[in-house]
C-alpha cells in the first residue's frame, strides 16, 4: 500500500528492535526505542503497529498511546498473558509516555492501560503467522481506522483467511521486496 497520508495516522516500529529476544536480553534498549518513537509523535493521535516475534511466532500489536489502548492480534488465538514480558514492557512504555506528557491520573487509573484481544482470523497451520500479521496491518490500513473492533473489521471478518487471501499478501510482499531491490 502506498502512503496516502497514512503516515499522519499510522506508525510502524521495527520488529528487529522490538521482539521477545531483545525484551528478555536488553529491555532498556527496547523501552528507550519504543518511547522515543512515541514521543516523536506525541502531538497527534496515531495507531502504531508492532510486528512482534516471540521467537517462533509472529503476532501484531497495534498501540494507540494517546488513548492507552493496545490491540492484540494473534492468529494462533493465544492471549497476551502467554508473553508476560512483552506485556510488562508495553505497559511500562505507555506509563512512561503518560508521565512524559504530564498526564495526571488517579492512583486507581495508573494502570488504566486497556489491552484488547481482537478476534482476528486464525491460521490453520504452523507456518503462515507472518503473512497473517501482515494481512492484519493491511486490513487496518485499507480502512484507515485508528480503532480495531474486538470482533475484527466487519469488511474483513472471517474465521480463517482463504488460501487466495494468504497468497495475495505473499504476492504483495514479494512485489514490495522486488521494488526495494532487496535481491540485487
């Protein structure tokens, strides 16, 4: 998808910098990186995509830091409690972001970060998680919405992506890589 002012509403964080391995080994580095990106964009409400690798599985986090909402999209249906270190890091970053914006919250509201598990399409094998994660981002960008419904977007709702839908994202990814001259 080409930018049609999408950068005004959406941001992307590098999966090479935000992943479970780095969170476990260098949490301060990951925290600083995510916080820097959020602070660089603190004046506008955006939805930030974090393609997240757990070491053997890709899932998508979509974060609206202004509203303190984290959308969790996992094509295997796991809950975020499966990755407690990921959740702690994201919660810590959002609390630091709130503090740096000098937002006052009550003691009760200090942990008011909302995590939403989205009922997204589920994969039927153990190898397509990366393509599903890309498709989740693509679906969200196609609609241009900053909120992801708990039961996924009506326009794209299905229990499983078809082989054609997965192949479509594979082809788009290949075309993107070719245009970048990655294979030269």
